[in-house]
């Protein structure tokens, strides 16, 4: 029986533009080898920073390229928390777990979880937390589009309120948006960065979901005041990020491949999302389970019928050839016991119905 | 007047095998694109780890690839110093300055400088430091071959004593050896790693000096006990290092290019070292200045005549079109005031005599 992974939050292999990137890597070195193959600056390869700057309407001097956007988070945490015990940051609950590990294990900093609902992060929760000594929090980290793990998107009204709260309280927001361009339906909402103007918001994204994760190219669009300190941290960590993947991406975007490839990727993944929603309707309809309906990204959030032990279910499901990540892994406080993150990005399209059916057949027993 | 840089410790552009790497990057993606372009493990691209493991006679499971070996240092410092105030490490004095910044600025850890002479790090200094409460030091960091900045090489006898001291005191040694293969004459000495057997020594190197620094591929050969903790740190920082440069190097070494390229690079750099030693003899002979005679690497150390203010000289030299790095930058305690690190790796061969002559003409005035 084939293993069906609803756990892996990575693009299906056919999403990767292998042949194009092979050509782009070669021409990147041929075009600018002396620069690409030598040391660069801590900010990264200038031509890619210029392209990103133009897309976001900011000076390229504000773009920091990193070896994946997680490394940007490490740099930011370093800036706020290193050698300063007792640091805190506001985070969404549930949220992507790795940055929580970075905060705690690297810096001893405390994530302060703010609840989500179907419209994303609740601004009232942020307002309460700010009133409750929250000034001490270094920043708010939010994933506004197709959030990992919930698949939820922050509404326009809430974006506006969060920006107002950030401005009124001089709170920095890290807007972590790897999935924003991977949208299957509905209209894109303005980013917090756009609503704010860019003084209180770091916009963070990467090429992992739009081109290829193995390139490990993430970026920050920084408020001017943060450029120097984060560049210094980057410099002391890697001297410069890997330039070959960055230059390969320059060839890719200059060759006009970015938008057509993204459209192709969205087509491949939309079919998977649709298949998963259909399968949930068919196999979980009427069981008491509920799930999110993401308009893009890689994930949806499944609340099993009340009382289900997702950990026990995961053990049985793994034996039955289906994996997922249990909800509790995305909470700092042990909640999410009856929930799961289902990734539809990696699994073969024709395995989705089978995998969801297997889960449904097991769920009744895992209480 | 052309600017002559004895400051830049980077390879001259003609050292970079541009055309070969362009082909290798392309074939790396063509051969193994689905793996190279997706997420990997925190340890890095398996085929390159296998090649490195075979060269060092260790299981590939002990090889950690990083985005440059400086990042390996950051991971190691993280492991020893994060959330543990008051950490210390033994370092050479003088030494490469960036890791000192990492220790202090990132972790609040204190470098304990041990003096060098013409035979490298003095084991007596290490023994004294160990007796003097030195057990608290997390590790000893040494650059045994053609040290940055001094160009000095640790003698065989001292290597043996340092390994004995490490074993007797259960002290971890970080053997940082980016330059070891870039040897112009004399015989290679056994590494501390080889003398020890690998339980007390991390061997660290990179492809920055043998192939190309912009690839940002460094590596650690780890004692088994350190693999899991450092992999976890790597994972939380970048998920996996950039795989494209690592896979490009696999094509490069499998194509049989590593040794011939290294021989070519050594030829280009030996001519520069010889030219610099000749120029020093000619222009600084009889002035009271002394300098190291490196058998490899990028740097030599110049002690100007007593009383010279290297900082003042640098200002004048920069105006006269010649740059270097002043000695004090490589000491944690302000020593090195009359010294300089001269890099011969980057400057054009035919500029070396001119640059040294300009320095000599200024040195009398800079007291």
C-alpha cells in the first residue's frame, strides 16, 4: 500500500521547473560568474534585490536576501532577543512551529499566542495583549494569507485594525507571506506592509513556494531603521548568502518565467485542494468534523469530531499508510488535541480521496 | 592611480573556474533536480557529504554542510553559549575577527586569547590557560595552516601536544582549515583531527578557497556526539542549506576537476606570494620590519618598524592607493598596533611590487 503524505508541506515534484532552472543556473554563471562565485554583501545579490524592490515599490537597499525566510526570522530574533532575557513576541495560535523553537531554544524568548478564527488573527486579542504589558513584546509575527497550519486568511478589515494598532503602539509586525501568490480563487487583499507604508511592517516572503524551495532564497523588505542591524547579523553569520541560487532566480525572472510558472503551479495545486475539499465532504460530511476552506497555499485545518485524540489517530493512520501533522504541534500550550493540519501540496492528486477515506474510516475509533 | 588591495582576503577573479561551474550547475539540476530543488535535511546534500566523508575516512553521517564555514562556527557557538551566560573559548591571538564578533555580539561569550609565534599556537599558553580555570572554556578554536591573519602554520610537535592536552582535559578543538590544501611548498602536516582520531576535534573546511567562495559551502566533520545537536540547530535556522551549490560541487568533483583546479589556483597564488616576499625583501629589507613567510594560504603578517602606528599608516596608504588591514583588528585586546595583515590573494600580480613600494615609502612618516 502506497504511503500517502498529508504531512509534508512541500510542493509536489511536478511543481518544480527543473529544466528551466538548469538553464538559468548555467546562464547565471556565464553572465556574471566573477560576481556570483565570489563573496558578496550580507544583503545578497544586487540584481535580485533590485527586482524585488521594484515589485514592492521600495529601494533595493531595503531588501535583505536570506537562505530561506526562516533564516530571516532567526536574524530578527537575534536582533530583538539575543543577550536580553525575558523577550516576548506575539504569535498566532496555532502557527508554524519552527519559529517557536527558534524563539525558545535559541533565545529563551516567550511566544505569546493570539487566537485565530475564520477571518484570521483576532485584533481584539492583540489589543488586549498590548494592554496587558504587551509593550514588552518585540514584534507581532503573522502569516496573513493561507496561514500555516490553518489555511486561513486575514480579512481586510482586520488587516486595517492590526496596522492601526501597530502604529498606535509602535509595534513592529513581521508579515510572513510565503503563500500569498499561491492563490487559487478570490481576490488578493492588500498586504499589511502596503496598508502601513512600511515603517511598522517587515514584509517577508520567499521563492520556495513560487519557484523551488531547495534554492533556499527568502527575503525581507525592511523598514530603513532595521537594515543596518540585520545586515550586520547576516554578515557575521554567512558573510553573504549563497549567490548562485539568487543569480539563478534573476535569470528565471528576466527570462519571463516567473508568472507563467506560478500560474502552472497554482493550477497543479488548485486541483489538489479541490480534490481534498471534495473528499472531506464525501468522507467527513455529517461526522461532526469541520475544516477550513483555504483560497490558496498548501494546508487546511481539520477539527475532528469532538473527543478525537489526533495523536492516537495519527499512530493508527500511519500504520494504515496515511500521515498528517497533529494540531497540538502548532500550539505553544497543548491545544489542538482533536485537530490536524492536512497538506494537499505534496500528495499525488489521485491519492487524495483514498487518503481521506482511510482517515475517515479510522476516526471513529480514535477517541 | 589604480587602487591596490592588500586588504581583501579573497581569491583573484582568475582563480574562479567560471566556465566549468556553469556546466556543473546545469548538469547538477539535470541529474538530480527533484532532490536539489526541494527541501533537504539540515545536514545538507547527501552525495557531497559522501565525497567529503570518504576523503576524511569517516561516515557521511558525521558531515554537516553549512552556508560557509562561518555559519558552522555560529552553530557551534549556539550549542555551547546560547542561554548560558559567561561562556568562554580559547582562540589564537591574533586571529580572524568575525568569529570573535559572533561570540561576543551574539552570545556574550568571551574569547580567551592564546599567543602565537612562528610555529603557531603555543601549547604552553594553552596548558596555563587550562590550569587557570580553563575547564570552563567551551572549546579551543585554531587555524593550524597558513593562519588568518598571520600566515603561520602549527608545527607537528605542537599539533601532537595540543591533541594530548585536548584529550587529557576533555577539551573540544575546532580545527578551522580553509587554507590547508592551498599549499605552495613544504609538506602537508597531519591534521589535529587525524592525530586525535576525531573524538575531540571538529575538522572544519570549505570550498571557498579551493573552488569558489560565492558558492558558500563549508563543512564540519563532527564527533558523533555533536551530530544531533548541531543538525537540530541547522534545521531550525535554514531547514536545509542551499542545495544547488552543493550539487554543483558534486558535479565538479565527479568530473575530476577538483585536483587540477586546485593545482591551477595554487600556481596563480604562489606567484603572488613569491612576488610579495620579493617586494618586502626589496623595499622593507633593513628597515627593522619583519614578516612571516607562509607556505600557503592568502596572508602574511608584517610587523612594521617599532613605533609605527599602523592605523595612521593605513589612512595615508589608502590615500596613496594601497589598502591593508591593521593588526589591531585581529586582537581582542588592542595589541598589533604596529602590524598589518597583507593579503596577496586578490591583488593583480603586477601591482604587488608597486603596492609594497608605496607602503615602504610611507612607513617612515607614520610613527
